[in-house]
C-alpha cells in the first residue's frame, strides 16, 4: 500500500484586530471598533470581533478595499493649537494628518492631544507599536510644559503628584518640575510628567485645584522628544528613535520612573495579637 499522506498543516491564522494593526490600518483598539461597526470582511463574509484569518490565503477587506501589508512609517509632528488629533474630522477642521508632507501609508495618531494643546504627536501605521505605547501596563511617560493662571503653592504641586480625584477616579502618580512664577503675567510655569492619558486630564486636574491652564505643550512621549521641531512641521523618525521605540514594553518589570518614585504607599494590616504573642513566646529566653 502507498504511504498515507499526512494532513496539511492548519493555516497560520491570526486575530483580525492584530492583522489590521500589522497592515497599518489602525491600532488594535481602533480595529476592534471597525469590526464592531461591520466594516471588515473575510473572503466576502462579514467579520466579527474575535474572528481570525490567514494573511497568506484569505482576502481581508475594509469598506470593500483589500487590506495588504505596507511598509511601516513613523512621523514626529509638532501639532499647533486648533488642529484636531484624528484621521478625519466630520466638521471639516484641520487634522494632524494634513501636517505630513508626503506619505501614501494609512497613518493614524498614537494617542491624542486636545484641540488647544500643542506639541509632540506620533503618526504611524504600526498598530503593534501603538498598542505598546498606549497600554497602561507599560506606563509610557508623557512630559508637558504647563502654564497656569495664578501663583501655585508647592503643596498644590505635591497634591498633583500624589493624584487628583476626577469623575472617573483618582489619577495615577505624576512628577512636577520646579514652578516658575511670572508676576508680570500673573502665571506659573512648570513641567509635568504623566504615565496615563485620560481625556483632558491636565486641564481638569488643574481646574480642580483652582489654577486654569493657560498653555499646554507636550515635549516628550516615551523616548521621543519634540526638540526644536517648528510648530506645524513633521519629520520622519531617525533610526535611533525607531530603535528606542522598538524597546518600549519589551523589558518586563522596569516600569516608569514616575511610578517608581511616586508609588502610593501600600497599606499593611496589623499583625494579630495572637501571632505577636506566639512570636514573643518563641523568642523569650526564659522558655
């Protein structure tokens, strides 16, 4: 009898949100929204969240257009005030994608800055990188230069470092730089480093402390720095910057210096009297 042929290996299937992120369509989180909205199909069949596909055999489409792998791109942008951090805006306002001079890739912003905040935004089509940068477990630092109305007392900055209670709960520990008071303008400037990115977190926190924000500029996100990039300008990341981004989230257990330096004290339960008496009895030299 001829030798029996072994069955073919199962296809190399991956979750659709990962496939879409790898193809540069969107971050994994945004890809989940695309799946829930019914905009993704596999081989002509509507896909659902949790479905998978073989990127070598299956035809995956978004809004009827085939999704294929593309070269990864990384752009550093200095967002001006008045520009929104979205791929497209239904109100017709200018978006950060309009600041990129040349790219055929499907870029998207990693995280957001509100409309009036200026500074560093990363645009890419690398969904896996976006997931690592934004996932709370990696504690990616975001550094800002803040200008607020009034003279800020040191105790208020310490309160900001410990955390502010907002509607959704207590904010994570932060780090504040030395405040600089400007008597002529009646304002205080200082640096602020966060490890989370809640919606309008800085503005809401400082308003709660009685010091409305006058100006807000993001100068760093993880290993990326704004430097002297002019307002409204964009540039591709340098090779050393791409390498530094590739290490984000790879080292386990290191965490952010903000979290390490300002971790909230852990509450300990007092030892029970019976345990204490037993320990004393064991160590009592008279026994």
